[in-house]
């Protein structure tokens, strides 16, 4: 007589495993939602950081717990476990590989041009500063969105 073993398949998404901190001086807390597979981040300042999205190739800026926008949208090979995996925010070149990344200033929607939609978005942010409703960091070069940023 053959003994049968019953197997049960459990979806990983159904598991609820809380994050655990092994260092007593640190804690784990939610600071932003809506990010897709974020493997790492780089801190820019207090409550201001960049977060990578492994699968999409996007670098999202998060300020005061809110997504402030997409800083970069990179084409990545995300087959298997591949994707956008690391960021170095110390400003010092490191490793044996570097990339030059460029953003077209004024292109607020990342579609590769500066057009009427971008102009309208800039106008709506005119005379705002960080923390103001309608402020967009990607239009600001000097602390507030003003005539110096429209050049």
C-alpha cells in the first residue's frame, strides 16, 4: 500500500510577516505608500529621500512622507530577479561602473519634451516654496519656484 502525502500550496502574498528590527536603538515605521518593490533608498536631507522601484526602474522622491514625483525613469531589465537595485547618495564615485543620468529641466511629466502641459504645471507652481500646496520640487533650483527657475 502506497502512503500518500498531501501538500498545500500557500501564496506568499497571503503571508503577513511584520518587519523586525534587531538593533534596539532603531525602529521600523511606514513613511510612504504606493511604491512598487523598493529595494533601497538614499537620504537627501531630513524627511527627504530617493527610493528606487526595482521593477519599474523609477527613482521616486519622497518628501515628508509624500511622493513628490519621479526623479528618473530608467529602462531596466526586470526579468527574474533583475531590476534597479542600488543607489549611492554620498556624492562620491564608487565601484567600477558609473552612469551619467540627465533630466530635461522643465519636463515635468518625463515624456522627453517641454510643452504646454509642462508650462501649465510650472505656472500653477509659480510663487510656491517647499511645503506649500502646489509646490513641485522639480521646477525649483533655489528654494522657491519663481522667475529664476523659468529660464
